[in-house]
C-alpha cells in the first residue's frame, strides 16, 4: 500500500492464542503484513506474556525485537499475581534495549489495575516517562474507566494509553477520563467500528490525544489503517493519529 503517512502501531501482539486461528502470528509474518499496509513500526507484547507466563513471554518479545530491530519495539508485561516478581521483571527488562514501554492486561490477570501489586509499574513509568498501555473498556471491573481514573488520581503524570477506547460503548467514559487527565491517551484499537467514530473522537478529545493501534495479529490491521485514512478529518490530524503522537511519546522516554 502506498501512502505518505508514517504509521506506528502501538497495540500489537505476537504468537498464538487459544480458541483463535491467528494466521502469520510469528514476527516475520507480522512484518510482512506491516509492509503490505505501510506500517513502519509496531509496539509489541507476546500473548504468552500477558496471560500465562510473563517472563517467558517477554523472552519471546525480546527475540522478535532482536530479529527486526527497525520494525518492533517491545512492551514488558508483568503478572500482578506474583507481586514479588513485578519490580525485578520491570527493572531487568527495561534495562534491555529491546524494551521501552509497559503493557498491562488486568482483565486476563483478574487483578484490578488500581491494586497495590501494580504500584511498581506506575513508579517505574513515572521515573522513565514511558507509556503504559493497558487493556481497558467499560464494564470491566479490573480495568474499566473507574479503576483507571483512580490510578490517574494517584499518578496523574504517568502517560497511560487507554486501550480499545474507541469502542462505541466505551468511548464516552474514556473521553471523560482523558478530559480529566492530560496524560491519558486513547488507543483506537477495536474489533468493530461505528461510522464516524474517528471524526467524533477527534471532535471530543482532539487528534493530539489519539494513537493508532490494531491488535495485530488478533485482528488484521487493514481495517484500522483504512478507518483513519478515509476518516473525514484533516490530513494533519491523520498524521498525528497514525504516527506523530506515538513518535512524540517514544521520544520522551528516559533511559
């Protein structure tokens, strides 16, 4: 695909997942899809890392980044059900060049995002000024807008990427959280999409507060790319959403 936008996908995964047929879930397969769609860089976490075995899954993420260092940046994932391992895993991985950000999936961990076992995440993210991407949506007791608001009340300077924020059922509450806390960024990753949602989100929160994500390889990135490219918004806003905002977040990370 040929277009003039620099695309950074902040919400990608690696590997298989139970009960799903996921084609081309290996790093080479994902890069081939990125090439097809014009996605320059993907921020990735292993499926195994977010549910099952965080250290082993983080190893998978590191291997993918080493194989394609110009295409992938790694999220370190931690399991709050093993609280004594959270801080050491964060410190170990973020000292490695393959990892720059943190990924949480409180719903799969069945542990609330505002629980004490995640405290090292927020302290590390604040110290490094690195983004934290969390799975989130309305109705989830572990990572809904309410628990996220409580985290931000305690750590208002943490750059938190609110995953799946542009689902129709979630957006109103996600936008309210973003309006309260300037460091909350909305990730447009969805498996379905209402007509005019990109335009609505830009109107409500501004293009500076939205980042591009696809959930690849769970979901093909083609639809995510298309809904921004063909949205009735200014090209300047498309450029911010597709890559500019993510690039700015990345440049602000401290080592």
